[in-house]
């Protein structure tokens, strides 16, 4: 109760400060402006006023994204949206783990993905592990983004904690031409060209972006080539958009490092390389047509291909056998056999390291059809959307472990000998059908009732293309569930809306989890799979209660909005990766249902724009968000003691879930002067978090941290702008992620067991933008 009271007090204080702080826009205040957002993954048809939605909703415009000079959408929402934080587990700026309310959307296989992500109504979670690759879409192509809180079933699988819905630009929404170039720290340079236009009927938009840097840590170069284009047609009653996107990215994320090595050299990496290559091709045809003034049909059809390759140089638990030193044995004492069926001899060329490689070729196609009805019902306003979606996915996955030796700088040199036990060739086939409906009914002019539901059906077949020994990944699985939701929103007055809701959503076990679910045969992530026992679906139940509204009239001439809310989400049959009790490696284990987990908390925030504070041509902007997040296990189960190999400790009800801070605080202050100069500062605080691998909370958590950043922009003319930004102004030495592992095979004296992902030091970039 003390924590809740403190959180509520801090939140109310933040709102009060926002009320008196100056921030604004150069546009005159429009008292009649109503923000309308989509309420389904399809964003082409209709919408509901944001204050009538019985849940927390946050939006991002393309103008906000550009003005913040954010490297990516993930960076923006981490700095400015409430309830969001980032773990840099891979330590690459384009590969973050994005958390909202304790639920993650991450490129890492093995994390329990609890957020759904859509681009133009197409599900963007990968079909193999539900993961999200944030590096695939150029930020300059994003027209708008909406973050929906809660377990809204309409957004389908993985919407346990929320949904992120992106809509890309077209020649009708973003006409004009722009060239942007910037560079600076870490040898980073970015070039982006956008162009769009229309003649009233036909339009086009294209965005081409190149990102390249050497990185601030050793052996960390990355480059990304991204492109997106759209051809559009608009008629009197509807329109069509044909979108094509592609990328060719080669990213190095060398991940966490032992704390004792970090103390010696903050730029150091443990082993290298850790390379991820993604090659996306995506095409979609979407459209909408108004049958009448009150009935609109919209839909899309898409094809998505993503071919990924990984190369990870790692340390190894292979060593000379105790009984026969001429042979190589694994950590369990079994003789290592190569893919030709031969026992592997022990020599320096095959000891101390491995080259773990994988490929994941994913092909998905499908579509969505939706109808929107806005006829009044019994003379009451009503908005009903019904739809159905179909997604077919085929995945070809393969992985190999090559024995290797370490170089002096902890790189790897392969031997040409691959381990039979670790070879995987797995094909998966899935068909997912969803039927959904959502209805917003105005009971009175002030009271709106919303009900929604979705039926999900998943057929999943797994075919093992490399059967050896006891390993058998063949399997057929079917998952079905109907998820409902209901809520009320009431306008007390023009500045205060009260809302409450209950919602359910679910996620099915992924092929990757099902392929690594046998406690008797643990696997190593992300590439060695061993068995296929069943797992249960994860079901999230969310209660939400809150207050929100505009600030118009409450803060003088200022305009903005505020919110204060409570959320409570319980996951049933949650799935986590449980470390193998006998293993030296934190990534060896199996996936398991562990009962119930809880994520609850308080959220409060405000954003105010104040025009003409000191003169008739200056604007001030202020925003703040605070979240208290209680993320805990509710059921008991045994885990590996991170401080004592082979010892089992019990997770008990109330133990914190690793990787999730209790306290998140953000603020931003900006000023626009003389319609030419813009200066802004922003800060974030992330509280401490439990190390991954310490589910029983027996060790000291990873320390929290403060970060301060700044941006500036000067419009030399209406066509030419100079801009720059500084990150981590105070040069804070912080870490955003921690885990337990074993470094003693490489550094015999490094017995601490803690690995952390260090945050980047102070850095700055400057650039120019041309518009014509």
C-alpha cells in the first residue's frame, strides 16, 4: 500500500507540475478538435474518439517522430510514451527489447512475446517465435502509430499487454520531397530520401534509408538498407494502396559482458561475432470502399518474406573426456559425435569455442476483410466493426554448431567439424483464422459502452527434416479460443472522462517454444531444438480503470491532455524459459508453463502546449509520464540457483519477474523560438530490475539509472534546416539489461556470474534537412 500511495502521489504531482509548466504550439487552440483513432488492426475505415475508448491509448505522429530526431520508432516510444522501457540485451540500437506494462516485443527468440505489432493492418510478429524485428521499416515512412493498452482481443494473438499499430505514409498523406543526412559519434551516418505526391486521383510515396556505424563497442559494425514505396488511387467512395517494402540489414549486437570484464574495459565484448542478417520483402494491396454513407468495406491481401541468418561465436562446455583424454565430451560427459557419425577427437582446434549458425526463412501470406457500420441504433450513435483474417505461414529453420577455437581477442576460428546433436532442420506450417467484432454504443451523449470479441483458431504442423537419436520434432497442434472484452467510458465534464474495462487475449505456444519444451532434454537457445511435448496457451485477463481528458481551459491558454489509471493483468499458464539445473550456460534449458503471473500498476501523465509565453512567436511544450509497475510470479516452481550451479531454489508468489523495473519516469521540455529555432531536453528514469536467471530474487538487482538527452533545430529557410542531438548528456555509466552466465571457461578468475549490457556513452550527431 505504501508503494501504491507513493506512486499515486508522484503521479498527481507530475500532473500538477504539467498544469503550471509552459508548453505549446504555434497553431491557435481549436476547442472543437477531437482525436479519432482506429479500433482494429485495419486503420483504413473509421475510428472512435480517443476519449470514448475505455482503455489507455497513446499516439505518435510523423511530425513528432521527426522533430524528436529519434533513430527509430522504438527509441521514440521509449523516451516519450508512458509505461514503455527498453532492454538493450543485444546492444545494437536497431535491435531493442521493447517493453510496455511488462510485456515485450523483441527480436530475440525465446522471450515471451506479449505485444502484437501491425503495419498497415498486417501482423508483423514473426511466425516462428512471434518476435518483432524493429529494423525492417524505415522511420521516415511511418505516418502514424497508436499504442493500445490492455488485452484487447480484437488485435489477435500476443496482445496480452497491448498492441502497436503503425500506418505508413502515402502520396496523399505526405506530399512533398525531403533529403536528410546526419552523422557523428560511433562513425554513424544516416541518409534518407522521401518523396510523395498526387494529382487528386493517383499518388505515390517512396522512402529510401541507409544507416551505417562502427558502433561504440569493439567488433560492433552495423549497416541497414531500408526502403518502402506506395502507389495509391483515390476515388469518390474509396481507394487502393499498393505497398512494397524491402531491406538488407547486417547488424552486430555483441550483447552482455561479464561485469568483471566491463570494469576493465567498457568497450569490450565477451565473444564475437554476434551477427544477424535480415532480408525482407513485403507487399500489400489494401483498400476501402463506402457502400453507403454509413457502411464501409475495407480489406487487404499481403505476402511477406523474411530470410534471416545468424552467426554467433560463443564459448563452449566441450572438453577432453575424463575417461579418455583423446576424445571430446560435452558438459554431461557424453562423447561428441559429428554429423558424419564419427567420434570427435580432442585437440586445440575444437576446444573452447563454437560457431553457432542458423537460418530462418519465413513466408507468410494472408489478408483481412472488415466491414464498418456507423448507423444509429434506436437513435443512439453506434459504430460496429466486424471482420475476419487469415494468415498462412511456412518456416524453414536450420541450425548448426561448428566446433571452434578462440583467438586472442575472443573471436572464433572454425574447425569444419559440426556437432550432430545440435544440427536442426525443422519446417513448420501454420494456418491462423481470426473472426472479430467491436461495437461502441452511445448509451447517452456522455456514456459510451464498448464490447468486443475475437475467435482465434491456429493449426500448427511441425516436420523434422533431420531425425537422429531420440530427437523428434514432428508434431501437430491445434489451439482455439474466444476472447471477450467490455468497457464503459463516461464524460463527467469537458476535461474529465472516467473509463473502466475488462478484456482477455491469448497467445499460442510458438513453434520455437514447442521445439524446446522437454525438461529431460534441454536445448540451447537460439539454435538447438530437441523435442515436441505440448504446451498450453497463455491467456491474459486485464482489468483497467482510469481518468483522462483534455487540459483545454485548465492551464490558461495552454492545450494538452492528461491521464491517471490503474491496470491489472493476470497471465494464466504463462510460458518462460527455465534454465537447465545441470548446465553452466544460462541459455540451456527448456520452455515450460509456470502457472500465473501478474502485471499491475499505476500510470499517470500529462502533455501541455503553451503558445506565446514571452512573445507572440514562441511556443513551449512539456510532457511527463510516471508508471509504477508491479510484475511478479503468482505460483511456485523450481529454478536453477544463479549463485550455485546444480542447486534448485524455489520461486515463490510475489517474486519479481526479471528484466522489468518497478518505476519508470519520463519528462520532456521544449521551446520553439521565432518560428526558426527549436530546443528540447528530455530525461528518463528506469528503476532497478532483477537479473534474468534470478527468478527467485536471491541476488542483488541491477541498478536503476537516469538519462538526459537534448535536441536542437534551426530552420535557416523554409527549405533548409540544420539539426543536432546529444544523448546521455551526463555521460552516465549505466546498464539496461542483466543476466547470469558463466565466464570461467574463458576467464578462470571471473566468478561473479553477472553479465550486463552497458549503455552507450555520451554521443552527438549533426545533420541537414532539405525540403522542396
